[in-house]
């Protein structure tokens, strides 16, 4: 076999399959955390139901507490809804943790990065990989909190962090140069 190239069409269904597989891997690694998160969500739902019942049955609540109608009902609602919010803490912790587990520090996406661009496109070089983007792949050049963002699709893009630039003028010079290349690519297409 002399030809080592493989050609294929990567479709949305393939992407869905990849996401499903990766989600399953994350779940298996964090099974106990997901269990506590689910328990917290169910507990939150119970607290919210209790808050609704307290609000609907406010006259009975007044008779039980004896603090005065409005104070006792409001205090019960505040305590119940605060408990509902606190019961979501395990779910919030799992979400933050799973975001972090999608990219590792020693993986190919993080680390020392070199960006080079020419008439054909942008080359992003990292220790474990090099990616080349043609200019037509980018939708625009955007600024976000001092970083330069080149969106490729709805949830994917290339980001050049704000710490890369020594001054605002350097940032705006890069934005102008990138914008010029994008305009040339749009005209050529």
C-alpha cells in the first residue's frame, strides 16, 4: 500500500457521535459527581415545590408561626428558595469540572503557540500539532475583552489572547491586517 492518505466526509452525524462518545467518557469518569448533582437538582425541585405550597397556603403558615402574616410567609419563602439555590451547588461544580476536563494542560490544544499568516491563511503551531486555516474559513475578525477572535463557525474559533499584545496599537494593527486578508479572500471567492 503506497498511498497513506485517507479521504472521507465528516458529517454532522459523525460530530454528534463524537460528542455522544466524549460525553459518555466524561460521565463514566465523574459518575459519583453526577449522582450528587442529580440529587441536588431533585432537592432543588422539592424546595421550589415547597415554596409554591407555602405561597399558596399562606394563611395556614400564618397560623403556625405566629410572627405576623407577611413576615412569617416571606421568611419561609426566603429560607426555602435559598435552600433551593444552595442545593444546586453540586450541579454547578460538576459543570465547571467537566468544562475543565474537556481540555488538558498537557494536550495538543494548550501550551506555547506560534501564529503565522500569509496570503493563503493562518498557521497555528503548537508543540504537538500544527493547524492551517485558509482565509475563507473565518467569518470575521472580532475583539472581545482585548482578545482577537476569528470565528470559524457558531461555536468554534481561533483566539489570540490579550496578553499577546504589548499595546493597543499592536492589537489594532493585527486586526487591520487580518481584516484585509479576509476581505481579499471574500472578493476572491
